[in-house]
């Protein structure tokens, strides 16, 4: 973290992405509640559920990941991102693109979908250039940078497949729409977002717990196993090989268990033991990643019915990725705000004074209750349970939005005298 303050972005960039992610988080749960009866049999295709899915993946997960990447990678690489204006342009394009895309999907409007996908792809292109430029300017080679490069490659692939899938709704360009949809989903969840989660864990968990870094050997082993599992999964989908897909799930499970054990060892040797409710959500995500992979392997092996693929997707996206993201943001936002509090001649403010605890406790309880209710609804085939879970999730999302806004309000209030 030495010199990290000199590489701080303007407050509007990271917090702009995080506020947008919090708003889209609330919108996701509300749309899911609206389309609850369609969730158990959802296999893709335009409609309210597809809009809700992309509000989650692009509006929440990708939005927050981009905001975190723009701030965290310059710290990890000890190199600034360069000009500031591309970050603001990227933020505007992401918000506009996600809104257009979600509207087009909900209304089954191909023109809006294509326009939204084009705007999001333009945002991704800017993000790719910014991050690639930052990575190339650093002379130090670390495992975290390898994760970042692999995630960037996944981002390019999923953007191209996403645009192709929208075109394929009207003009058939793929050999099988459903197979390409699954490829797009696999690369988005395990490739882009999954690799970012694994890579940023190397920075964030040691920082939160005040622990030493992960050894390069173990870090690269996790990366190579993850890449092998993703590649084999994609190949299995293209070849329609259940045996190869089962092997990919098994390799992914080994990766998840090694990653989880490594993270738990970090926490054990860290000097800070009390990480609050954020650690509860992070631990939940670590548990649900291997759980989802076991479920996926069982589905391929024929141990469960094909309808449980929706449950698998929900556990991956909401159980693993969203839980981890929300847990991490609970620590990142006050930390960034604290670093920004000492600008303009103001004295730095303590993290405890920036962090409202009640919204976080309410959010964590609602998030876990929502997960449990939706999972129970999917298993039992009860629409009312899914809708109840989604509404509880919306309550938690509102509490999280209040937390984000309150952190920002406290920071601005602290800086107001010096600004004046």
C-alpha cells in the first residue's frame, strides 16, 4: 500500500461505479420478484428474467468490478491509470448501456438490445485499454497481474459472444444458440468475474486481515487450475461431451477447495481477527462456490433433474459472486473514503466513523434470508417462496444502498469545512 494515496482516482470515479452497482442491485431483486414464476424453467431468451440477469451481471457485478479494478490495479502495479476522463466516460457508457440493454430485453426489442450491447461493448473496450495499458507499464511480474490478463481475455470473449447472441435472435449466425448462451455464461461468470474474484482476493483478504501475502507458487497453481477448468468446460460445451464437462467440474472443485483453504489460512495468520459482517458474507461465498460446483457435477452425472440448472446458476451468481462482492465492498468503501478524507487539507477520518453498522447488519440478514428462500422455492417449485426471497433481497439491497450513500455523505460532510 506504500504510495497508494498518490494513485487515488477522483472520488467520482470509484464511488460512481459503486453507487450505480448498489442501485442496479436493488433493481435486480425487484425484477426477479416480478418474474418469480418464470425462474424455475428459465433457459434464456428475451424477457423480464433476462433483463434481471443482466442487471445483476453487468449492472452489479461488472460495474463494481470495473470500479474496483480502476482503483486497485494501480495500487497493485504501482502505476497510475493515466488520464482521468476515460474513467468518467466509461462510467457513463456502462450506466447508459446497461439501462438500454435491460430495457430491450424486458420489452423484447432487438434494436434497444443491440444498441445497449454496443454501448456496453464500447465501455468494455475502454476498460480493456485502460487496464491493459496499466498492466504493460509495470515492470514487476506478479500472479495478480496474470489473473488480470486472463480476466481481460475473458472479457473480450464474452462481449463478442454477447453481441452475437443478440444478433442470433433475428438472424441465425451460430450453430446452436443454447450452446453459445452457455459458453457466454461460463466465460462471464467463471472467466471474467471468477478470475477477478480469485485475483483480487490476493490483494484484499491480506489487506483486510493484516496478513502476509500468498506465495507465488500457490497463487499460480490456483490460476492454472482455474484456467484449465474453464477451458475444458468450454470445450465440453462445444463438443457436447458430458464426460469432459464432468471432468471440468471436478477440476473446478479442486480449484475452489484449494482457493478456500488458502483464504482460510490467510485469515488464521492475520493480525486482525474481527472483520465484522463483511467476513460473514465472504465466508458464505467461499462455501457456496464448491457447493455450486458439486451441484453442477451432479446435474451432468444425472443425479438431479435438468430443472436444477437454474439453481446452479443462482448459486454461482448470487451465492458465490454477489455475496463475495457485497462483503468486499463493505470494507472497500469506508477504506477508500478514509483515504479521500485527508485531501484538501482535512484531517483523516477514522474508518469506524465512516461505517454505519445497522444497514450492514440488516443487509447481511436479508441477503442470507433471500438466498435461502429462493433456493427453497427453486427446490420445492414454489413461486411464492421465490418472490418472497426476492422481496427480502430487495430490502437488503435498499439497506446496502443506504450504507453506500451514508459513507459518501459522511465523507463529504467531513471534507466540507476544508472545501469551503
